[in-house]
């Protein structure tokens, strides 16, 4: 491994992430953290190791209802249980969820102190399916939403790019009415959780701030390049965020057992490189979401960090525009200046 660019990433972890364990065989397992960290260490980025702090009660309540938080805590104290067939709570899950929720904020603080250029929160449980009053899809607390809400409370404009294979329904619900948070999601559809139609554009002050680009099973890098070139990057430039947060799910990888898409590490590298160029390679935090093939996680995380920190390639439109991207352009052109 060579650190050939002088870039520093705040890698935020916490031991509690390894204690959140299902009572049955489950794809969202502790080994995912080791796979992500291995990918970070294999990159050419200087690693600044930081232990996550717990999100405060106030930070959690900016996103979730109090009775919902109390339910998580009570079930954990009682030894654990299941929210649904996918989502579980163990005795250690309340602690793990609080530290996972604080990890993004910890990364922001490290960047603001000048200790790192950007951040990667390698924590679990993941978060983007967690709504204000409901856990689902392996998620308990919406980690990226807690980070975004903390930044908004300080007067910052925040963009969230969600490239997980599944739509981040919880994140969209939480910020669907906010003018200060831009949510852009590329996801497999029709697929779990069944949300993320192109017509879902937000409401009230947040109208036009929810950007959904659903794609069919098997979609690969060419469609994602088209989506980035014609939708994601132009809208990011016009929104001009102070901070960028990425729901970095790797279940879109072609080898993932759950995602149903066809992305490769080079695709994550190109997407991350384009985001690094937009954000001048700083004020950005990647937060681990899905991804259930360990080798795919490792390779994709390496590609993400190297792309963001060092990538100079630009995403160009494919010769043949994708009809799914055409649909998104048609809707989003009502709110943004798109070609």
C-alpha cells in the first residue's frame, strides 16, 4: 500500500458494532465491518483511526420519535427480540445503534478539526431504512439522517447520495419536507422496500429535494454513469451543499447475494471520483449501509476511497441514453436545470 496523495480519511469505528448479533444466521453480520476496514487499509489513503462517540439523546430525537427510541432500548434490556422477519435487536443492539448513529458526526468533527480530509464510518447496524417511528430492513436508527440533522441544526446545507441497492425510504421520509437536505437515490426497483418511485419528489418546502432514479434488475455501470452525468452531478452542482453524506451500500455489486444489480468496483471508483471533484475532496462522509458479499465489500470500499481521494476521471454520458434515466430527467427537469 502506498500513500501517494497525502489524503487522510477519518475511519470511524466502535467495538459495539461487533456485539450486535442476530440470534439466527443473518446476512447483516459483524464480519462486514472487518471486510470494510480491510478495503480501507488496502487503499492508498492515510488512515486516521477514530472511535465513534455515542449520539446524544437530543441528536437522536432530531430524527426519531421518543417512544420508538424507548422501544429499542426496552427490547434490548429485555435481552432482544425481532421487529420483523429481517430486523432484530440483541441485548447489545441499543449500545451499538447509538454509537453507529454518532459515527457520522464523529467523522464530521474530525474533518472540522483538520485531522482528516474526509470520513468513512465503518459501523453497524446500518440505517437508511429506519423511519421516524419504525425500524426495518436490518436498520434501527437512521445513522446518516442523524448526521444530516446535526449539520442542518448548525445552518449547513446537506446533500445525501444513496447508492445502496435498496431505496432509503427512512431517509426520504425524514427529510422529504426539508429545503436544507437534498436526497438522491439510485436503487433497484421494483424491490424492497417498494418505495423510491421517480414521482416521489418530496413535499412542502422540500418539493424537488427528493431525487429517485429506480433501475431494473441487473443494471450495471453504464446506466449509473448516465444517471450521474445527467441527473446526480448537475443537481449536486446546483444545490451546492456544504456537506455531502453518502449512504455507501455495496449490495449493488454484481456478486452480492441480495442486491440484484451488476455494479463492479470500477463503478464505485468512478462515482466516488465524481463526488470528490464536486466536493473538492473534503466535507464528505461515507457511511456503510448494505453489502453482504465480504470480498465485494472489501474491493468496493478500496475503489471508493481511491476514487474519492485521487480519482481524476470524469463520468461521460453513454452513447445510448438509458430510458430509466430519461424518466428521471423528465421529472426532475421540473425543479432543476437538466439537459
